[in-house]
């Protein structure tokens, strides 16, 4: 439950309209309990996302720096999503009422009712969000996080008061970049704030997970398999999050895309969660998949440092040539098709599946008798229920020639093959 204190400070901060004076890169800091430093970014000057962000410690600051340096315009939607979700911060965001969950709306309305506040205007409702790398943005619940965000809002309100008399540059409020050495620091002394300086830690290069061990028996077995093909590899974030418990923040798994350049065959590998803590799990899944498919790579090409760090131990143990290249056309094609699938509606997926099936039957690549019983039964049931758009029903009828059978569900055993099509007996 959100405290009245946090709601009060959120509405007080909104009245300052601090985002009209500071851009999101003109940061200042606040000293938090336990002598930690919180770095504050005021968002909203561009007219879009209106929020106050609190990036705690060096880890939080580095996530802000990566966001600030990112070339957003050059990213595809899926790279954009992964980069955006690498933030490590707490945010007080202001949104329209319809953008909140029912629980959040109820909380704001109860606070407003009990304090005699009328909420009106654009982006008038506060929302309190935790951004954690690799996780879906989730509502703040912990008391400590609420207290930290309260400290940030108090400091922002104090900064707004200072800016009523002085300009941002007079307070050393400059855009934070790689060469920025210090920013203003607010330290609370009783009910007032002392203005000092916070030295920024140096920018450190990103350190990617690198498996330390792997399935040695699997490696030994791969050494016995003939080496074939050049394989292009890339680790990408799964486009949809998973959630084990209803009250936990959903997490985005990572998946390893591996494709052979000549055949464009994509190696089937399951996604993993919490890759940062357990990169060995994904490596062992890759080893198992190569063994199952009876392939051992002759060469592996990657396009980024993260994937290079991941596959290096694998390539070293098997003495496979490893290189990093900017352009990997087959991987790009596989990645596009992979993510296109997840952006399709159920209707679009079904239509594409039927088109592929129809073409395969027409060319003789697949025979009707080879189709899974479950597939034929499900399509028959959908036809009986009349749950499909007319266009899709016509396509199913064109392929299967279903006719309604009274009194029972349609099953594959109810049909016989006649001239390459399914008809009722």
C-alpha cells in the first residue's frame, strides 16, 4: 500500500513544474540513508513522459548513462525494448487515469477523498514504479523504496525552490555526460537542505556474463561429431515476460538465436530467465541442442560483445573459429521472423499457419496422414463453433473439406484420404 506521505510529496512536486526548468540529463543528487547517493533525473520537458527518476548508487547511475548514450532512432522495436528495460531506478510517474490499474486508481482516489483534493488536468495521477534490469516495470511496494522515493521528491521540491532565484547553470546543473565530474548534491539538515557537490564515479565498461563451466561430457561428445557450417549467433531478449507468482514482477527471459548461414536452419534452444546470474544454463542448453541435432560448428560468428563473451568458452574447448562481425544477414533474417511471430495476432498466426500448410500439402512436402491428431481435431472444433472469421473458415474448408458431423466432435479418425484431401466417410 502506498503511504499518504508519498502521495502528498508527489502532488507537491507536481505543483513545482520542475520539468519546465530542467531537462532529464541535468541531474542533481541527494544523500540517502546509509550514506548512499541517489541521482535524480527530472523528465517531462519534451512533453512526453512526465516523471521523476531516482537512480541509486553507481549501478543506477550507470544505467542512466547507458540510456542517455543510446542511439534510440537506430534500434528496431525489440532492441529498443531491451535497452529501455535496462534501467535501474525508482520513478514517480504522472499519467492519465485510464493508464493506471484499478488498484492504483482506487489508491489515488482514496487519498484524494480523505485529503479533500480534486484531481484534474492532464497526467494528473501519480504512479510509483520500480525499474529493474530485465524485468517488467512493476509497482513499488516495499517500505524502503517508498522512503527513498520520498527523499528524492523532497530534494526535487527543494531544488525547485532554489531555481526560483537562480538559473540552472548557476547551480552547476549541466547535462551529465561521460566527462561530467560532479553535480549538485542536496543533503538534508533537519527540515532544510544544504547544497554541496557530488563527485561522479568514472564510467566503467559494461561487463558481460561469461560462463565459467559447462557440460564437459557434452563437449567430449561434440568432439566426435563431424564439423559442419558457419553459424551466426546472437543473444536477444524474449519479447514477452513470464511471471511465476501474481504479486511478483514479470521477468523477460533471454534466448540464444543460432542459425547456419547456408541452410538458414535455426537451432532450437529454450529461453532462460535470470541469465545474468546463471549463464551456464543457457550454454548447456546450446550444447544439448547441438548434440540432439548432431551438428558441431565449424565456425561461429557473433555481432556483439555479450554473445562473444558467452560462446568463447564453448569455442575454446572445441577449437572453433570465433569472430565478431557487424553484419550477420542470416541472423538478422532469423531474428526478424522470430520477433514477427510474437507481434502477430492469433488470427494472423492461424492464417499464416494455414497458408504454409496448404502450400506444403500442394507440393507434397507433407501428407494429410502425417498431421497431428490434435491439430485436425482443433480445427474441426473451431469450424463447428463458428468462432473463426469467414476468410479463415473458407481456407480451412479449402484444405480439409470439413463437413459438420452431428453428435460428436470431429477427430482425425473420422476422415479418410481421398485424392490428397480429407473428406467425411
